C-alpha cells in the first residue's frame, strides 16, 4: 500500500501551509479520484507521492518502507503536458526505453504506431505524445500511477482510449492509480472513491493566496 | 464575417541533408463564422485547429504555403490585410498567461492593446479602467505583473486585451483547459456575451462539453479536414442527429456519455490515405470510401464529408 502520513508542504518558512497533516492511502489495484479547486495542492501532493518533492512534514511509505531513492521509482507521475516530460533531443524509441521498455502489448493497447518510434517528440501531436508518456510508465516496475490531469489537454476520443488502456493494465497488474482531475464525470467513470483536498488552514486566506500566486498550482 | 473554404496548409521540410519535401498538414478545411455567433472548432491535437488560427492571423512560419480561400467581411484576406487587421478588427484571446509580457504590468499591456485597437491615446486609460471594471479586475490589479495574478485573473486580462479595441472577430485558442470549473463558466460566459454584442467568435478547443455550453455551431476537424459542421443542439442523446461517424465517436467517448474508446489513431500528415481520412477507424467503411476524399455537402442544416451520411 502507498501511504502518506502527516504530509505537509509549504514553500518557505514564512509562507502558509499548502496542506498539513494529510493522510493518504492507495491500495494496489485501486483507482482513487482526487479533486479540489486550483491552488489546493493536488499537483504538489502527486509530486510528493512520486518522490519529486520532499514533503516539509510527514513521510511517504510503500508497504511500510520508504521508497527507493535511486533507480526506477515505483510511483510514476504522468503530468498534463507530455511535451515537458520527454527529452526533446531523443527520438521516441529512446524515450520509451529510458526506464523499463514497455511490452509490445502495452504499445498495442495504447495504439502506438511503430512508425512513431523513429520520430522526434515535436513531430507527434499532444495526444500521441501522451500515449508515449503513459506507455513509458506501464511496466512491471511501476506499482502506483499518479495521473495528474493526464488527459485534460486531449480530445474525448483519445481520452477514452488512453483511460481504457490504463484501466485494463492497472487491473491486470494490480497498479494503484490516483486520478487527479477537474472533470467530475471522468472521475465518477473511473473511481469508486473520491477524495477532496481540504481547504488550506484558516491562517491562509484567499487574499493571501492571490497575493502569492506561486502557491497556486494547476495553471 | 469570416469564411474559410478549402483551406490547405503545407510546409516545406528538410528530410535529410538538403533534400526537401512538401508536407500537407491541412487539406480541405472549411468554416464559416457570422456576426453574433460563437463557432467552436473541436478536434484532436494535430487536427489543424491552431494552424487555422495562425493562417487567419497571418503568423504561419515562412516555410508554410497556403491554398484555398479565407475571406473576412466579404473581401479576401491577403497577407497584407491580415497584418493590417490583426490586433485591430481581428483579435486573438491567447491560451495562456505566457502570451503576456512577463516584464510589463498587465494594465499597461491592456492599454497598448487598446491603442493598437484604435482607441485614441487621450482616452485610453479610461477605456482600460472600464475594461478592468467590466471583467471584475480591481483597479490596483493594473499594476501587477503577469506572475502575480492567479490563473482566473490572467484569463480576464487576456480577454481584456482582445476586446478593449474594436475587434469584430475574436479567436479564442483553447480558453478552458486546466481551469477550475467556475473560471471555465466565467470565460465561456464572456465569449457568449461578446457574440451577443454583435462580434463573431471562433473558439478553438478540444473540449466538446465546454464548446457546447456556448457555441451555436460546432465544426469538427479531423486530420486537417472539416468532417462536419453541425448546430450545437445536434449533440444530444446517442448522437443520432450528428452526421459524421467521427463526430458521433467523439460524442460517445465523453465520460458523461458512453466513455466508449475509439480504436486507432489519426493518420500522420505524411501518411494520409487517398480516400476518406477517417476510413481506417470508421465502423461504416466500404470500398467506395477508400477511392476518393468525400466532398463536403449540405445535410440537415449542417455540412458533412461522408458518403454514408
């Protein structure tokens, strides 16, 4: 189980907490929705769980142990903008092989044309590139997936296609998925459990948030 | 107001060394926008939505070549006319705050937009103040730099820069993704209101649900072609009123509808099939579909490029 205990983040000692004392738990094979207005720290939480950001307070564990600090991270983050998640100077084939090369069945499920592997990232559309980013994460070493607005930039047909592939793979390989989205109907399609990030502690007023846009995530 | 017919965009690209090749990325794109109307362009990324906006504004890169016709207010929109009209009669509402100058206070940017849009210098400050008031921005916000405003405020600033002048045609490029639902509603409301005030609004989006909330007409793009233009009300029920199989698939793929995935992928510009561009993914495909590109034809108050519709 992926657990976050007493998680808190603030981006400076003088700055208000983005969230505090947060308890998160994600079981293998479970799909959980996470929603909240912009600026509550959804993306920050995903980054903490995936090991990109050390929380100011609290601890993240997988099956009771802290995740490895070197090698492949068992919690993989898929962000909204795939063009920022791949090396622009690598061909797609090399991008895909960066971690654990995905199985051909995964490429088929995501309908990845083998011709794309010879191309550069800028030669693929956003929807095509996001399939590559998803394929890169769907391998036996991935145990949890943080899908942070993973399909917010995509058309409905591509969105349904990617989610269909991810749902089937996650169920078959017991991967826990955190679905972060503003889209309530998408979350209700995918998840039985939905968590809403709480409002920041009262000390952090909306006016302060507006004055410190660095605290706002999501845009 | 705006009429695009049979638009083609191709790029000259280097394949290897000095060897050049022409790559046609838009073939047969049609769209019509009238005053008082919001027309939404929906489609996958890579379907040509943004290139259309670039073609209208005359900001395609120099290795691009244009075919077909674009006319604005009844006259052909030449490159010279595009340059004269953009920022004046034709304005863009950009996608992100990144379109603002990061080093200039937002109020100043709206003022410059007003000057370019034909507002006399003497009255510009008042016009900017009125625009700020109109979009619920506090007067003090004029002094903030782009990094100091929230996502919702940034959207209002961007709308202000586009409408503070005398633009007749507004092009909104992906105005909604990643925004909180309240801000989405507000932004869409602004577009509707501008159209109701007599402007023509072209909204480019991948989000059909957002489009349907404000648009009168929806143009569906696929692989650089307009496959269908439909009144927004046709997107209802199981999509029976829709004309093109791709439009129906898009509609049924929505999480609020069937969430039915559509197999396959959009063909790449360098590997377009000779016949219908959707043939490889179409449930209705027959041998005749693969022979020639179906021409656009009128059907039930819209247009469609499908021989089976």
